[in-house]
């Protein structure tokens, strides 16, 4: 059985644990497919107050994560698993997408333990990048911390593993499963709701025509999205 492990280094483990212990991610853990460990960065803080941050050299607003607690926390994980790879959510990272999620979940990948460092404050000491294997970004905006990106990475990767989702093709026939193509529109009962009807072709039982309709709708949606992004 294909398995994956994530270790989350964060100042706020209580912020991420409820989501990971819910729904499909809970089931993935219960089935032994997903393992999640939590490391509280504060445990590696300096001095009596367990400080993890300080003011930036050269001046400027905000505080930066210091090297010492971050290196110590990551090294504590790598002591048990030297092959673990470090992921850092950062604006300078590669934009996270479905292709990267598939790479992380790939059966051919030997990198099955990922350590996600959740930065906070204004940023982090740049020297921390020297121990990062995968700097990733969710897009051109800034969040207050790395906990939300950590959840998104874990969710998007874990759902691709065999045995997590219900249907065998659930993760194959969906948006971005083939490049940047979007999934076709879907409908369920009732066939008519407040004047809005399900397309007749979906009620026809003709699988060939349904497949053609879905392919065309996927193409139209994908083209509209690409056109809107370049307008």
C-alpha cells in the first residue's frame, strides 16, 4: 500500500490539527495511508521565553524567524529520517499546482516523508533557504503564516493516493488532471430546479453522446478560463 508522511513544523499546531483530523484526511490516517506528525517550533526557541524571532538587520518593520530554532527543529526530524524533504511556503517559491501534487504522490517517488515549515511574522532569515528542498507558493498574495499552505499541500497530495477517495477514477477525471483543463459541469437530482434543467444529453443514457458533451464542455470551460486570464 502506498503511504506518505508529513511532519508540520509550526507555532500553532492547534490551528491545523482539526482539519487534518476530519473527513477524507482522517480516513486516510485511519487506513494507514497518511501519517501526520506535529513539531512545535516554540520547543526549540531560545532563552527563557523560547524566542524564535528577532528584528531584521538593516532595519524595517516586523520580525523574522531566526535560523537557530528552525534548523534545530528540522534537524530533530531528519535525525530520525535523513531522507525527509523540507517544504517551505514562500512567495519566492514555485507555484503549487496539480502536476506538483501528482509528483509528490507519485508511486515512483522515493520522497515519501515531507517536512513542511510554516513561517510566521514578516518572514524568515534567508539562510533558512539553504535547508529547503521545495520552496512553494500558492500564488501572488501573502498570508499571515504557512499553516494554510501546509494544509493545501497535504490535502492535494493525499487525495491522489490509492484508497483515499471513493471511486477508482475520482482523482483522474477532474479539473487539472490533464494540464490546465477544467472538468465538465456535473448535475444530480432533481432534473429540474427553479426553472434550471439538467441538459437532456445527460438524461439520454447514450454514453457516447454524454462523453462527447462532457469533452466539449471541458474544452469550452478551459478556453474561457484561459481567455479571461489573458484579457
